[in-house]
C-alpha cells in the first residue's frame, strides 16, 4: 500500500492539473489532502486519478481522503471537536483481498511560537482521543497531513525558513518547539520518514517549497511493524516546487 499526503494550498484553485500530475507520480493507493477547500478542484483531481473520495469541511479549511479502493465508512470529526481549528477527517478503506486501512487526515494550527505549540497540543489531545479506541484495541492506523509541527530529529536552519519562522525562532531564543511530534512518538506512533530514512530524515524539509527549512508534513503509523515500512519520501521534483507551498510526502507499507 502506498499513501501520499499533500497540502494543496488554499483549495488548489487554478492548479488542479499540476497538483494531479504531482500526485500521479506518487503512485498512491490512498491520498490525504489538506486545504482541500475547492470542490471543483477536488472532483477534478479524483476524476483524473479515478479515485473515490470523502470530503470533510473543517473549521478553517477542509480535508479529503481519496482511495482507489472502496471507502467503507468515514467521519468528519472537525465539527464535533471544538479545539480543532482546521480539519480532522477519518476514513476506513477496504483493500480487496487485503487489510482494511484506517486513515486520519490531520491539519493542525499553524505558526512556530511556543504559544502556537500550546494550541497544537490542545488540538492533538482531541486527535489522540478520537483514535484512543484504535490504540486500545491495537488496531493499526495512520495519521497523515500537515501537523505544522517540527520533529525532535529535525535540524532546522532558520536561514532556510520563511521570515515568519525566523521571527519565531528569535522569539523562542533560538529554538523551535518540538512537543507535538514528541507526544505522538511517546504514544507509540512512528514517524514513517524517520523509520525509512533514519538520521537523513532530519535534513528533509516539506515547507515551504521556496524556503524548505522545516518538515511539518508527516505520515505517522500505529501498530505497523517498522520492517513493513519499506519506503518513505518527500517529493521534491520541479513541478512539486510550484504546484503548492508544501511538498507532498509518501509511504509504502508491505503486507503483514
């Protein structure tokens, strides 16, 4: 199974075809899209890729999950969770002659100050609560999307970041908060890129495409043996540099 996650920037209006070309190159079975705010763009992408999809309106932006396999059920958690500022969508996908895949599309609060990280931690508590029964029952699942958070292993050069991040770096006395991703790791989630690429994952950025000094886009797995994560990547080809302000990320997971 191959899954790709992509923040398509403000709905992707006027960029449906370049976004689709980037996604086609990922050869994904399942796709998570955040900032999927434009229904016409979403339908264009799904139509060209011949995928089924579910769409969840969030508080400030929407999320979508696309699949080339049947989507068995879904729930849009964002309207039900007052602390989610952007979007949180869940779907269960039935792989023919294979396992079912439980996927959460996550988009958390942005910006890089310590106060912003506090807001993300409050949101993450809701995300963790939504998937608590999955962890309790040891059901494998994936959380993918734009977490607007930095990993403990990330080696951040503020000179390669956007100006707003550089200002936050200075306000945080030469630091960028890392507590959100650490909390996920402490709960037993695996950062698929770190599993696949090891220390090299600390040098790979996803945001922004023009100033890629941070990795804020992730695919976290739970209940998936590390040996099954056979590949993970950040798509950095030339078209991806201009189709959105985020690079897409992907993972390949082998059957159990």
